[in-house]
C-alpha cells in the first residue's frame, strides 16, 4: 500500500488546486479583421443574417446587397425607380427574398418586397407627412413589426402576419402611449429585437425619451419601461439585442462625438431594471450592436461613427476593433461578425 504522508500530502493537494484553477480559467479572446470589397460606395445601415452563408445588407442610394459565402463577396442590387431612397433596414426571408425598409419623411418611408428573380414590389408607403419609419423585425412564423416616429398620441407600430406582404398599423387600443416627439433612430435597423414565442422589444429615442416597449404576444399588447439611457432631442436608444436571458440597449447622444455618455446598459429581467456597462474605448454615440456567446464568454459588439469596440464580459475588458465609421453589425456564427458602414465599408471580424 502506498500511503502519502507529511509534505507529500501538501504537495499533492497544491498540485490538485493549481490544476483545478487552470481548468477553470476562461480562454483569452483575441481577434483578427479583414476588409471586404462590397462593390458599392453607399452608406450601409441594415444588416441581416439568414445563416452562416447568406447575409443581406442595405443602405443609401436604394442599395441592397447579398452575400452567399459568409460575407466574403457581395452582389449589389438597386431600386432604380427611386435611387435616392435610403434603405435603412433589411430582413432576409431566404436566399432570394428580402423585406427592405426605406426611411425618410412622409412618403419616402416605404417597405418593399424584393425577389432576386421577380424584382421589387412596394408593399407599404407612409401617407402621413410627419411619419418616419425606423426599423423592421420578424419572427419565424411570418409575423413582423415595423416601428416609426410618433405622429400622434400612440406609438407608430405596423404589423404583418404574412411575411411582409401586407402591413397594418396597430390600433390605438393595442399600442403604447407615445410621448411628445418620441420616436426612434434609423441608424442600424436594430432598435427592434424579437425572440421566439412572441416577445419583442422596441427602443425609443428623441423627444427626451429613451424607453423600451415590450410585448409578449406578437404585438397584441405592450408595456413601457423607463431606462437610464441618455436623453435629449437627438439622444436615446439606437439598438436593442437579446442573448442568453439578457437584454442589451445601446445608444447615446448623436450630437456628441468627442466625449463619453451613459449609453450602454443591460437588463436581466426583460427591461424592468438596468445595469450600466463600463465605459468603452470609443467615444460618442453607438448606432448598432451585436451579441454572441463564444468559448463560454459573452461578446457585446458596438459600432458607431467613431469606430467599433467589443466588451468581453468574463474578461471584464473592452477591445477596440476599428476606428472606421461603422453603423451596423451582426454575428454570422459564434465567433465571426460582419460590420458595415460609410463608403460601402465592410469588415469581417474573427474572434479566436
């Protein structure tokens, strides 16, 4: 029988403790970036991932893009009947079809159904001259929402139940009450997020409002929650994301470019209460955000005119990804993200 005694026991226990500590340490996250040729000089604002290969993007000059190889190359489409429209959001239905949102005052706010083989069909156009659409979002059952700036005492929310073929505004009795001047920002197409089961969150801004509208029944009823996000005429929530039971809001004061504001928060109770995220590296407002879980760590990526950062929660640190003018971002898998912005800029970030 081999019996350990005295200092042998101490050394053995120390070795076991060190081995356990090493085994519990999280992987240190690093990244590499690659600039991708987009084939356009348009400002890219909307971005939607169908799967790891199929990605849609949209932007100014009525520009629509599609990649079928994970963002390595892009095909460009344009709505030539009105090439000044600003396509500020896109939701891909499959590899050939997408719903595209044009943002702008009054009749410039439109929604299109695009089919690669059949072309463009306008399925909605704003009739109120004060109207302004900001973003669209779908559930997998074909129900979708579009949100715009308030034109009266009710929040302006459109709903579809047929994958975007037809749209109707929610009646007043089913809509949140809007504050004066309350709207949103058409800066990344991400101020609405939905998850399966009928839940969705809308982030508001402007008019000194920065609230969250929450539904749990596909938009049939709503609750409004206050947030600590910075407020002002050009301030509020620009992006809302949900991952692993946490709701993240991103934003800022769009008139401030050279200083920090209180603009990054998360909630663990679906928007009722909020926790502030430490100050990032990049100053100014952020327009877009993206979330992913990689190597048992949460990656929170934010983009804006001054650049892009990523918060690695378990490492409790920010890393700067780029100093380019980037408006939007989306993960295509757990460790790969696409970022897009001004002058047709597209960057692929790979974490490892």
